[in-house]
C-alpha cells in the first residue's frame, strides 16, 4: 500500500467489538490479568496501552522501522535516546539544532558525564573531525534549524558507523511524508510529533523509531523505566493528525516554496534560506533526499538589527508570533530571542544565528494572504 493509504489504515483498524471505524480511546491505566503472574497483552499503561500501540504501529510503518515509541514530548523522546549512553561517552551533534536540544545536550547530558561537540552537519570534513575515540552517538536534524542546512544523511551514516557510533536523526522538519532517515542509514529517527505529525498545534508529543529490533527493545526498556509516555488522548490526536499528514506536507511545502521565491525578490529581504530554492547551497542534495517537497519552514534575513527584526515579527496579523512550527496555522519568530535563546550569544554568533534572522512556519492558509501579511509587516517595521 502507498504512504497515504498506510497513514489512514495501519494502526487505525475498525474496532472489532463495535465496528466503529475510529478505534476507541483507551484511558484505562491498568488491565485485568488472566492470572497472578500471567500477563495479557497489556498490564499497566506506562508499559503499553491499545491506543498508544495503534499510533506506534502507524509511525513504525511509515518510517520503515522495527518499532516506534510515543513520548509525552519531543524532548522526552530525544532524552530517551541519549539515555542509551553512559558516563564517559561523547556525542557529535549538528551545530544548528533546536535550542531545546542544545540545552538538553549541554545542561542535562553533561550531568550524566556525557560530553558533546557541535559541528556543521553540512560540512563532512569538519563534522568527522569532531569525532573522538569515545563518540557513541551522532545527533543531527534532517533540515538544520534555523539555518535550513541539509546534511547528507547517507554520508553521515557511513561516517558514524565507521566510528562505531549510532546515528539519531531529528526528522521533525521533514516528517516521513518527505524523508525516511532509516532508509538512508540512520539508526534512530525522532520527531517532535507536536509539529507536522499531529499538525494542529493542539498535541504535545514525541516519537522515536528504530531500525533494529534490539535497539527498539532497549529504547522501550528505557522509556518504560523512566516513564515519559504519551497519554491516550494525545495518542488519539496524533493518530488523527497523521491521516492528513501527506496532504498537509504537500500543500504546505508548495506554499512555502512560493513564499520563499517571493521573499527572494522582496527589496527589504537580504537573504532567504530554503532548501527548495535554486540559490540554496545544497539544493541539489535536498532534491535528491526530498524530491519536490522541501518542508514548510523558511528562514530569511532582513537588513536590520535585533530591534527591527523583533518589530517585523511583531507586525504580522496572520502569522502568529510564536515558537513551534508544522501546524495548519502559520507562525513567525525571531530565533535569536525565541527558539534559539537557549544558545548563548557566543554560540549564536559562532554558528551564524544572526539577530536579523526570521523563521516562518508556513501553514495551510492561502499563500497570497500570507505574502500580503509579510509584505505589510516588513513595510510597517522597516
Ligand atoms: C526540530 C525540533 N526538535 C525537537 C523539538 C522539541 O519537541 P517538543 O517541543 O515536542 O518537546 C522541537 C520543538 O520545537 C523542534 O523544533
């Protein structure tokens, strides 16, 4: 079956008890057992529940994984992956990653004795130079955030495995409707399912999917032992969102490209960063990895300082001034003061996250209305 069919039917089969075409939401925290010491399919909802199992089967199928796990947030999912490591281990991570991941790696993983080196994932020579003899994991994003850099996933998988480490890919910006990192050599794929997978800004969720059944089992062990699982209601919202994922990604990518092209010709815009543009330094690589959909996040720089950039972000009416992305509502933000405020100023300067950078998440509104709104904000603020 094709992707769209699987997104609707796998893991969401009609309820055999009632014939309901949408499976019921199971809220039970505990399950009656066949006997003392004899276990049924489910026992306690931290360990598993029918509703969570359904959405986990859907995601595993869409990612081509041995199994997937649903978490209470994207950060809980990333944290679970890092808990595969132990004191003395080292992580190489991409240098433009989500600010919360930067904080997790530098302020939580280090408490467990794990060290981290950031390196640009779009420069294989510099990236490999960051490896150490104790490197056990590589963590990159399928599209770098907020600079929209494109890592060559297959090449990074080869480098990672040559050094005996695991490759984890945060594929939030692409979703399985655009790219499936496990097929390109990654060991673990992670999503902030809060974004495209659920798609409506109403469900905080995270996902891990692993290629190898033994790795999936180990991640499940950590998740069950530490407990950051997704609740039944959110599993339902996530499952429902996934049914329209492919259509949303297609339409939002199309609008994002149209807006990126238009921004490039705007007199008040200095530079546009979007992998679908011919001007993007890795456009050819992006086209090889993603086909004709490049996601719906666009970054651009204006000719202005911190305050002017802030003012542009505060002057839109349709684009909501908010962090997050990937939903039907368009959003705008200033990475330096919002999504990437967890990077200290020195790290932002080093990695090119300038004060004049603006990031938009293109939703499902009409692209002409969105361009009108951005044009009005730029002319009001500058
Ligand atoms: C790329 C990326 N990864 C991870 C996260 C963290 O996910 P969550 O907010 O669901 O914990 C985010 C959140 O914005 C993100 O954008």
